[in-house]
């Protein structure tokens, strides 16, 4: 015989008979529409498991009745994209850098490809906007260590700087302090002279002494006037653009410890067409030469 349900005095709803610490559970069933939605979702999930790849196995997964493959969809889309780009890629491969620049449509494609390649391979060091940071050149300021012409940029990208390529760009600033080539006082004088080249020196007497030190030790690479030599990768010291910092402390460190940044050789890592696009993109950032 079924026991009579207890009715809650406040809500007037029957209880389930469960009670915890004096709190009784009301017997409020779920709305019927909510239950039908739940059942429909369960049926949809079962149908999805059957129709699409879903169940992992030891050596693979269930392929599903529809044989759908997201990997294949992506592969198809990539192939379609490459086919659509084919005529432009072929044109870039067969054209000179200047020839690409003279073709507006081809140049737009090349710059778009160069921008993507830069984001994937170069932005980690030079920054997303190519603004650079200490030790990594700013590519927007039209100040070039190894030359800003299109062919110069392409060569730098291809062989790198101090890289593993046999044809790599290579320059080495002496460690005047660590190798005891100059005394600390001489290094200070040389730093003051370097500062004077951009009108920032604070010790006229040190500048006078440093002028001869610069001529004897630095002019061979940086030039008598400190304008730099791009064939050697020696920076211009007169334009107030500094790779490792403009403070006297940074200049003292450069003279004492030397500098020798490294850039990977992208030849062999990136195909020739991508390298062309990168060179054009970098050239456009600072206007090039």
C-alpha cells in the first residue's frame, strides 16, 4: 500500500521524503519542455558519434558514416590557396626585385607575403612593427649596417650575420678593455669622443684626447669622421641612432667588451620567392636606398 505523500505547509508542494538537518526536499519535477530538449540533445550526440569521427582507438579513430575529415578540409583549402597564388609566386620567382617593384599588382602580393613571413620569422627579434630593441636593429629608420638597397637586404637575409653560412656577413668589434688594448682612462676618452660626434660630450679635454685614440683604433672601420662603413657592417656614430644604447655607459661597454650580434641565415630555411618578398617588405619599412 502506497504511503500518503507529505505536503509542505509553506509551498503546498509534496515532498520526496528526503530530509537533511530538518530541511525537506520538495518534489518539483523538471518542466516537460526541458526534458524533451535534453532527450533531443542526447539523440543528436548519438547521431553525431555515428556520422562523424568521434571514438579514439588504439591505432586510429572511428571514421564515421560520412567519412568527414577536418584534416582533409584544411589540406584542400591550403591546396586551393596555393593554386590561387600560383601565378604570382611564379612571377616573383622569375622577376628581379626591381621588376617586382615596378609591377603594382605583383608588389602588393609580394608585400603581403613578406609581411606574413616577417611575422613568422623576424618579429621575435625585431618586434611586430620592426621597431627593434637593444641589439636588434630598427628596420623603420632607414639606417642600415650592411646597406639598404634591395640586393643588400636580400643578401643579409640569405647569408645572415655571424651565422653558419659560409658567406655570412661578418664583422667583429675588438674588445679594447677585455683584451687590454686600451686602459680604462683611454676607453673613457674614446667614449667621450664618440659622444661628441652626436654633440653629446660633456668633457672637452677627454674629447681632445679621445680624437687621436679614435683615429688610431676605430677609424679603420667607422671612418675618419665616424660615418661608418656598410661594407664592414660598422655603424654610423654621428646620427644618434644606436643599436646597443645611446648612454655613455652603453658606449663604454661597447668599447670595453666589443659587439657582435647574430642573425640567422634564412637561405635554405626559406625558399627564394619568400626571401624576395621579405626583402621587399623590409625595404618598404624604411624606404630603403
